[in-house]
C-alpha cells in the first residue's frame, strides 16, 4: 500500500488538533475549579463578617456610629465592632470630641495627651504621679476628673480618669461604664443601656 505525503500531514494535524482541544479543556477545567474555589472562599468570608453593610468597606480607623436597635429600650445605643473585634466610638469630653477604644478591662477612663489637651486639661496642670505598665511600655499617668463625658444622649459628670503619656488611643473604662445601667457585648455588637 502506498502512502501519500498529504496523508501523513492529515494524521499529524488531527493529532495536534486533538491535543490542543484536550489542553484547552484541561485548562478550562483547572481555571473553572480555581474560580469556584475563589468564589466559595470570598462568599464564605463575606458571609462570616459581623456586619454586611456599606460601612464594612469603611476604613478600620473610622469610629463606630451609635445605632438604635429594633426592640431596644429608648435609652440604648448600639455600636458594631470593627473587623478586629474592637469597638471604637466617638464621645465628647468636656465639650471636645474624643475617639475611644472601649476597654471593659480598664479600671478607668484613660486619655491620650492630645485628647486631654483638647478637653482643656493642660499638661502644666497635670501631676504624673502614677507609674503605668502597658503594652506600649512603662509610662506615667496623671489622675484627673472629667467634668463631663457624653456618648450619644448619655452623659456622666465628674468621671475619674487618668492621662497617660505613651498611649495611642484613649480608653473607655469602668469609671464610665459603671455609670450605665448595663452594657453587653454580643455577636460583635456593644449595647449601652441607661434609664
């Protein structure tokens, strides 16, 4: 049987075409599987976030805004935790705006030097008589009394506090939190209640 040169090229071309189709199908299957895995991962991550609202795309440094919860008492404020699980909120100290990190383990309200100055507490009038040991290292603190600390509609007067030299953000501790009727952290939401 005689072979023609054209017959060999047809067989080789069919084989190469089949190999290319096989390669394309394998690539499509691999990339499709990777796409499905990525879709499932992102969908799971978004579904597990405590807050799936437009504010989730806001920068982490943005303080939580108070909310009114459905079924909450008229004297309640709700604050959502950020992605790290911390609650930061805006308050007013002696008439000046201050951003706080809520720290239920802190025995008192603690102000940074900058926040203290904004609240009218001059460094020259502060007595740094207390030594502190924090995650930021050893420092000094000055005991003070805040004329007023207000969050939303709730206000407390004559709040014992301290000003600390090496603090990054002011802390909202027990000397304020104990003035509330109750507070609760549940499912990434801090609820403040008062009468």
